[in-house]
C-alpha cells in the first residue's frame, strides 16, 4: 500500500480528508503511483500531470524521504520506505514570487 499526501486544493477536489492509500501494481515509481492515483480519483487527471505529455505540471513538486524527486525520471523506483508504506509520497504545490 502506497501512501500519498496531496496539497489541500487537490484533497478538496478529490474529496478526501487526509492521505490517500493506493494499491500499485509492480514496483512503485512516480508514473505508477500517479497512474493509480488518477485511476482512483479521475477528477485529478490533468491537475498533477499534463493530459498529453504526462509531464509534471509547473508548480507541482514530488518529495519522499526528505528528497526532492521532482526532476527524477518518472520510471525511477521510489525509495524503499515509500514502497513499504512507512513513508508517504508527497505531492506539494510550489509557490513562486519574490
């Protein structure tokens, strides 16, 4: 079971109160986790990744085990602690400005 923490605006859109738990087939990667998330919560399609290119949207970041995974290739395996469910995969809304 993979634990996913979403930012408040995406939790509201998905109508969930806290973290989401997902069954992911195969080794957990950013792609497989986001595929499972969008399959379980279709209203999130296009909010985290572009519909066509499947690239991460601007101002969305991915973290796990205190590491920024945002620029890792989408098929890179996630840390073992995330795969075991002891640590969550975090989807974070970034802020820009000065």
